[in-house]
C-alpha cells in the first residue's frame, strides 16, 4: 500500500441531484514523530491542533494502526486507537491527531447530499458519540478499498456507484455500533426466530418458550430482537400475520372470520382491530380497495 493516497473531487450538479456524493477520500500513513496534519491538504481542509476546524460535509475516519486523540464541541476530548473510527459532522468544530510516539494509519471518506443528511441526522449516528470501536474488520476495509479502486479509474457513473458503496459502509458501521461484540450471535438468533415465526404463522406462538429453545432469557431475546428489527418479537409476529392476512384477503374468497381463524387469532373482533391499527383500514375496506385497482 502506498503511504499516501488522496483524491479531492469536482462535484457536478448532476452528482448533487443524486442526493449522496463523495467529496474526497484517501489513506495516509503518519510516521511517528511526524507533523500533523500534513501541510499539502487543500486550504479548506487544513487545520491546526490549536485552532481545529469546522467542515460543511460529513467525514468518516478509520484508524487502522497507532493511537491518538479526537475532540469535538459535542463529544469533548477522546482517545482513539487501532480499530477506532470517528465521524465528523457538518458545522461541528473538531480536531484530531496521532500520538507523536506512535503515529497512525488513517483512511477517510468525505461526503454530502440530501440523502446523507437524512441518514446521519435522524439518530442513527450522533455528534455526541462520534467514535465507533472495533471497526478494523475485513468488510469495512473492503468498502474503503472498493472506493479507492473506483476513484482510481473514474468509470462512467462512478459517483453514483460510490454513493452505494459508501451507504453500505455506513450500514456496516451502524451494525457494528449497535450490534456490539455479539453481532454474529445476534444475527443467528434473530434469523432463527424469524424462521420459527414464519413456520408458525397460523398458530399462537409461545415467544418465551422460543427464547428458551434459542438458549437465552426472554428479556435478552426481546432486547436483541428489537435492537436488530426496531420492534419487539410480539409486534413483529403480529405484523407477519397482518401481511399474510392481506395476501389472503386479495387472493382468496375466505371471509374475515375464516382468515382470522386460519391465522390463529383469538377472535374475529381482535383480528379486525389489529388489522385496522396496522393498516388504517378494516379488512373489508382493504379487500374492496385491492379488488377495485
């Protein structure tokens, strides 16, 4: 790997209309006892440790070797080391540097756009918690390497292709941040639970018994399931039943009571109330609208 690779891009109006576009990216090996940042950065990106800086774009900075310091107005001073990644937010003052005795290796990508603003301004990532640990993973490095290769050649439509890679990178970082050390176990457990729910969609499943069969307490099962899906196991199971009932309403002649019975609801009244709360329509109105399309 070259010690330094930097690319600062000219972004055209067509790129900006896409809603997510890359402004710059690079990788740099900062040797120990070196000055930081290097003085060959463009003026609008250069900063000193005393002054810091404010950018008008998002940056993702991954440290793959060495250690140092990061500080922003929102987070205060933080230590960073091998495997840590930090996020820079538009309009938020910040500064960072490696320790003189260690130096560090950094990779970064800067991006902007309406979709980027939505992605990073809705609570998935927050300026007061900018550091994500344990990001020195093959899949994260692969996303950076894919971006470097793409911008080396700049093929037709490369900005749009790059936006997709960068969004995959952000999704991976979100999973690392919220999945913690047990992300593989969490994926396996939740996938198995979803499979059991599908298999038992016509019954009233015992979720506490399911958790026991999966080898965890119900409280942990519920917490991990909601962490990955955004809803509790019960709500997810009920949403599956509602989706299945939509299919039956539009593809069969079964009446509401028969569908409720087939899907294991305790009563036609409960099915009707649940369906309306999730869709905004009664089962009958949903069927009529679907058949009239």
